[in-house]
C-alpha cells in the first residue's frame, strides 16, 4: 500500500496528532495519569510519556507510521536526558502541523527544502537563546527540580535532591523496592559489591564486620581446594594485614577449611564471590582490581591465585554483611588508574546501543568513584510502587541534568520568551505549544498561567538539557514531515 504527496503527509500527521493528544494531558504539575495493563497482566498507573506511548498501537497502518515517529521522539528524549518526553511530543505535533500548513501553501517560499533550511536556522537560534538564560543550580534549586519532576511530591523531591547533593553530578542514585512505606536514603561511601561473606561464620556472629588495611586478591577463577589460597593467606600473616579474596566460586571443602582457620584466629580473612554471570563477573573483577590496586588474575591467561605474589595484591578497608561488601579507603596511587578506567567506561557508554547497557556502565563509573546513593521505596500495592518508581526515575534524570547543564525558567516560560525572539515559523509554533498545553491541563488561560508563574515566590525551573533535548527531538520530526512525500506499508 502506498500514499503520496499531500495525502501521505495528512495521514502521517493524523498519527502524530492522535499520539500527542493522548499523552499531552500528562504534562505539568496538573497532569493526569494513564492506566494500562502490562504484558504480565498487572495494571500499571503512570504519567510518563514514553511509558504511555509504548502502549499505543493505531489500527491504520499509515497513521501507525506517524505514531512510530512519535515513539522515536519519546525514546530519543528519554535516551538523551531521561525526561521531557511529553514536552517533546507536544512540540512535535505543533511543529508538524505548522510544517503541513506551510507546505500546503505551495509557493516558491514554502517548498520543503526552503522550509527545512528555515527550520534549522530557527532551531539553532532558539537553542542559543535558551542557553543564554541558563544559570547554575543551588541545593534549593535541586529540591525544586526534583519535586516538580516527581509531580509535586515534596517527600520524593527532598530525598532525591539530598541524594544528589551527597553524591554529586558524577555519582549514581539507584531506586529499589523496600519493606517500609516511606522512602529511605542509603549513602555508600566507597565501592559497593552486591555480594557479601560467603558464609555467616566469617562474620563471627555479627550482622556487619569491618576490616581495616586489608590486602585484596582478585581472581576470575573458581577456588577448588584450600591449598590454592595458602600463598595468599601466608602474605596476610607475614604482613599482619587481613585479606579479602574475591573469586567467582569456592568449593565447600575449601571454604570450610578457610573458615576454620578464621574462627581459630590463625588468619583474618574474608571471601566474597563476585556477583553476576559471564562478562558481568569479569567486569566487576576488573573494576575491583583497579579500585584497590590489585592484579586481576585471569585463568584464561594462565594466572592462578595459588601463585599470587605480594605485589599482585591490592589494598582497601572493607565493610561486610551477608549480602553486601563496601570497599573504602583504597590506596591513593590507584587514583590515576581509576581515572583512566572511568574514561574508558564513559567512551563505552557514549557508543552503547541499548539504554540498559548505558545504565550498567553508568553504575560502574559511579561505583569506581565511590559515590552511590540508594533510595528504597514501597507503597501499599505493587501498582502504586511502580507508579512511584516511574516518577522517581523522571525526577532523578531531571535532577542530574540540572546539575550538569544548569536550569532555566520553567512552566513553558523560557520557551515562550525565546519564541518572541525568533522569526515566525515552525520552531516558534512548537515553543509556544508547551505553555498552551500546561495552561489547558491547569484549566486556566495562557495569560493566567503566565501570571501564576511570574507571581510564584520561587518560580518553576526546568533543567536546560532536558528542554534542549525536547526541542531538538521535536524539530527532527517536523523536518521529517516536511521532506516526506511517500509512505509505503507492506500488505
């Protein structure tokens, strides 16, 4: 099936419009929520644009092409800054509608090529003006950004802001399920390993044990026999320093023998099995080795822990439970190696194709830096917990973007101000659409909305990077509508 010319653009625009109008009610502090059934059958309540649009499938195959473009808008906005997806879709519709209207005029000045040139020019000018208005964030600004992105939830806003104040821009903030209803913040000052003592007997009856000035041995092999760790333990005894041994697995016989020596006071040691599987385990081993200054012994290269030399051991303080290990106070001479490793991981993250891979790499970077915050959340129902975590993800991404790029006046105000300073056209229509949608969702006129923003004691602020990415992704869709003249759908 084929559609061409004006008919093609019209049906494409219909798909874009249906998606944008579906999600636009979830924009701003007066947002509504959407309820849908997840593949598992569980009901999900969200106000997150990208989560909603993933559920939308239009019956008309040509309109579905327009919907797929909007999914691209949402995914790109989510990938770039983790927030601003709904704003991007609202602007994309307004820009696409104006593109379609101008092309219909069919004059020498409104050819797709000319309009695309003007669109690119106005986009460049708009982004420049947005950056001019950006300011660095204060701690109070972080609270405001986080609270607004969490749909006005001050409890979540405060705890997210506190987390970033502690870990900084390069740190990582994780969200996990908990048992208590109110959110709790846990700060880890050190490198966190999601695995603890291999047996509770190594903890000597305590829930948590600390070992200072430890030697650190790291291997990606399985320890089959106690004899394989004797040389490492001898180094510990000779230097009168505790030792931490990281391995992929240890046989029960070897563990029992080592534990007996620990309980009898012959050696002070801890064994931790590396978490994960396959390459994940190897990456964790390498990160630990670099952070502690140890040599990561690889069985694939013929390196065995039974032959370990003293200079292949690293150093760190350690805090251990049955489920977690935190390495603190690593040798200062490892700082350069850690910095080089960070650069490698950042490079990998820039070229990672999947969002999950980026998050894993981001977590590894923050873990190397030793700045990790974990927010534990829980609600009365699983559905409510999922909705809360979705809001928190948006707020975390927005807060990180604010730290990185600064903030501008929010509530669509900055966009409308920029619109007044650029020529009439496609970009201008998209910029003013955000404030119009926010006012509509609040049940007031645009003038009343603007007045309420100006009269606010503190003012609403948005992260510059989030707004920038929303404008750029929306403009890209408008450009595609301009230059599209043929739609093809297979039978």
